[in-house]
C-alpha cells in the first residue's frame, strides 16, 4: 500500500536517511553517536546529490531532476568564506599544521553543515517525513518523562557514562555522554538529554515546535506540541520560552503580508504603538530586566563574554579574526572567548569576513522565504525555523549545534527549491487535514 499523508513513510534513499536519522535520536544518544550522525549525515546526502547530478540527463523525469536554488549557492559561498577566514587567521597567528587540520575538520562538521543540509533539500525529501519524525521523537520524550523526573529525586549520577565513540574526536565529553540531568553553576537542576547543555535542548525544542506545526494529523500534532513544550520546559532555558512564544506569532504575520486584513491590523498596531511608545519602551525595559534577573549569574557571564570578545576583535583582529576560540578568565567562569553568541563569536574568531559570510545568506534567505510563504506552507514553516535560528544566534554558536537542528535546515532547503510542486496554501488540497 502506498504511504498516505496520514501515515508518511520514507520512499527513497534520502528520505530513509532523514527519517531514521530523526526517529533514532534517542538510540544514537544512548550510543553516544548523536554528534557523529548529525555531522556526517549531511556529507553522505551531499555525495548522493552529487551522484544524482552526475547521472542526470535530459531524459531524467522532471520530478527526479535536481534543481538548486541560487540562494543555496550563496550559502555555499558564505560557508566557504568561513574556511577562508580560518586559513588566513591561521597563517597570521602561525598555527601549527595539526591545529589547522583540526580546525578545518571542525569547519566541515559545523559551518559546512549550514550549507550542506539546505543543499540536500533539493533531493526528493517530502516535508511530511520531517514533520512526522519530529513528532515521534517528542512522543518518545513523553514516555521518558517519568524517568527524567525521578532521576534527580533518586540522586542518579548526573553522567551515567561517556561513550567510547568519544575517541573519534569532538568538542568535549559533553557531546558523547549520557546524562539524565545536570546541575548548573547557579545550582538549578535542568535536563539536556541528547544535547551537550540545557539551552541547546531548548534550541532543539524550539525548532521541533515549528516543524510540528506542519503536521496534518491532529493526534500526532498534539503529541509533538506537548512533547516539544515539555523539552522547552525541562531545559530551563529563557531563550527557549521566548522563541516558543514569539516565533509562531511572527511567522504567522510575515506569511500573510499580502492579505488586506493583516496589513490593516499592522497599520493600526503601528499607530497605537506610536501613541503609546513611552509606555511600551518602559514595559520592554522591565521585561528585559526580569529576563536577565531570572538567571542573573548566567546573564552576567554572557555579558562579559560579549564585552571581551568585542573588544579583542576590534583591537586585535578586525578583518580575519583570531581563528579559534580562546580560554576565558575566571571572571567568565573560564568559558571560551567567542562562545555563547554567534555574532560576537564570529567577529572574534573570523572577523568581519566571517560575520558577513553569515549575515548575507541569512538575510537573503529570509527575504525569499517571506515571499514564498505568502503561498506555500512549507515556506512558512521554513521561515519559522529561520527565525528560531536567528533568535538563537544571540545565545548560542550556530555551527557547534548544527548536528542537532539539521532537520530544520533540510526543510529550509526544501522550501527554497525551485518548482517543488507543492500546492499553494490557498488550495483546498493544501488545507485538508487528515484524520487519524
């Protein structure tokens, strides 16, 4: 029996890799293989895409032809710019060859993924496969919830074990260990599960939440929504709460800019905002103060990291950056300079070259997705993913966590694909919901 929208099943090689790569998340986690799978999968799919391109002829059926958006080309150039900045900084600071090779491998597992996963979206990968697979992971999380609640109460060890796969290399043991909970430096108990730290789990929860909104089956959609919200709660991440609230609203408005009612409401909102500007600014300042005070110690460390990174970038390496992150002093809890903030991290590590290598493709993708989202649902979901990623540039380093949120990157590539054949959102077919 052919798969239906209600029971999507992978139909080809790339869909099988994506499907099992997502639904086996907890299996990979127990093996300590999550980092390896997320870092390698993009390259495997890229090699498959290149093979398909090599074999493609004029006689290839139209639905099987590889069509790559020019925007993806900008992403590829931008991420290559990251490697160029790394090599130039390495020469300027006279890094050893071993360190250059190690950093380049890190680029291949990190920044390169931001171009490769959208690129493989040009393959025949249906969005429904990604939506349903993320719902399955969220349902698995709900099954694990009793154990996650009991673990700190029963005083289970924070880290059960570190996988032997750590030997293949990676940023730290946190990327290969199995932990049911952790105690943060300010004493809070939080969960991180298959991610290296709590806020990273919030990042995954936020991306999953957006993807799940594309699921048509009501039952699975609710499983996914509850599971993703639970993930966002147990990680104790403030940015996750902001993203979970802000992204769906912003995406819904941006995807309907051509509708007269939305334009009228935006005009009315702008008028009211102008009249109440002082009160709104005061409320925003109060909200920001409460946001930072919610975890004052963490906010203080992050603020100092930004100050140090910004000062050293401007005075020491404005164009090409320092090449690598550096160990921070005691005042920032020895956190690496160039971490916890994508933009300051880029300026410190890769200078203005790296900064614009991300700004340009991200801005161009945003413009294209806003335009396409007026008609296509997948573009609207992809726009939500992009907004989530942008929000997290202010709290995380995108490249080091790309191995976790890669399903969202693939969807961005699917939405950017020319002639994807998706029915317009206004079509009754696009709006029809399959019942369980």
